[in-house]
């Protein structure tokens, strides 16, 4: 079909104008409609609340609603695949988390690669863990616990929030680096593990710091070390595990990713807006209250961090023989 000459010239001129548009022009026009933020967990959970805090900030900065779309199931793979398959236009984003870097080695039959099929946007923050023990455990330091565990192989129960969760793999990494063997007892979430930990039926857990603090401060649990590379302000007298096992680090994390091939201008704008939120006092305090240590950085910083996490947990999963359930 031949186009009328006037329409043909109009289309040609439009194409030339787009080609001549200055870098960032697409990002300046973005977004022109609501943006969907896909969350891998159910509403009301800590990750969901953090996603909504970031979503509200982005909505105010971008001038468009950020619609949180909760898609729990299959260890986050359902939500992740839905984003991977979405149009790479900046209107579908993934609230990604530790499960994504763990799942890369845990599942053999995924129809996508998190690392290959997504574009890192921004790392939001780390979720520190604390190694806590029941007071009946005689060890008061990490070296004492290691000696106690070596003297009692297979007799110390380690609770976790579930198979292949950060609490589980963090404990497995400790065992591999310390040369000890604990009995893993998985629960359906950290809150369900807490009663057995308090009663002494299980003796240790790598717990999320905010939920563990009340029990540590009351003396119901004893903190031996935090999982971050350095000590935490909320537990200044508790050493970092790396002080005893150099190189140990086992925090959970949250971030934002987009489908691969999302325009770089859009990704960079989203990165800038998320980082601005992390530096905002009110947003920072809200995230801190939820146990998140903010971690602003570039898209390249996030890509490097995720690659390191995938490599680290792949080695831990293979060495421990962890299988998907």
C-alpha cells in the first residue's frame, strides 16, 4: 500500500526528530502512566512493607502511581518470571531479594536467568542477621561455640525460617567456614521457629536482627556475632562474624530490577530516584525500623554485588547439598 506523499513526509520528519532527540529525552518523558512494582511475597510482610515505602517515594518523585503487585509463590520465581517476560519499557519493575541470587543455583529447571534476563536498577539495602544461642549453650563467644560444636558433632540444632532461606544458607556458610556440623531444623518462617528456640528445643539460629533484638536485650537469647562485615550500631558490643572467620558475610538484601533491554536512560533515572530516597532522612529511618541497612550505589555496583552473591551461595548450596523443596 502506498502512503500519501504528505503522510509519508510527516512520518519521515517524525523519525528524524526522534533520532535527533538528545540523550535522556526518553527518560524525561518517562513515566507517562502508572508503573507496576512486582513483589515476590505476600502483602503485609516486611519485604512488602519495604517495597511500598520505596514505591511511595518513587510515586512522589516520578509523578505517577507505583502499583504494588504481590505475586508470591515458588520461592519468588513466579514474580521474577513475570517481570522477565514483561515489555522492557520501564513500566514493570521487580522488587528483587536474596531469593533471586540463591535460586540461581538452587533450581535446575528455571526458564529464565535472573542475572542474564534482568537489568539491575538499584540496591535498596542489606538485612543483617545475628547468630543467637539459647542460654543453655555454654559458649559465650564464637570460638567457644565452634569448640563446643566440634566436641558435640550433630547434636546442636540450628533453626531457620525455611530451606534455602538467608537464615539457612547463612548458617550453612558458617558451618563450612568453621568446620562444624549442626542439625538444620527448617520452620515456616522465623516467628514459628522462635518458640522452640526460646524453649531450648533448638539451640541456635541466624535470626533477623530487628526481630531478635528484644530477646537478646531481655537475656532470653545470647548474641554471639552479627553477619555483616562490620559491627552494627544497634548491637555495638556484638562482634562481626568476620572478626573470627575472615570473609564471612551473610546478609539478606532487597533491590529493584527491570527486564533486560530496558532503556539505559530509564534505568539510570530510576537508580537516581531510589538513591535519593535512601538518602532521605524519613525514608532512611523507616527502612532502618524495618531492619534494612540502606546501601545506595550505581547500577554497576548492584550488578557486581549480585554476581558475588550468586557465586557465593552457589558454592554453599553445592557443598551443603541443598535441594529445592
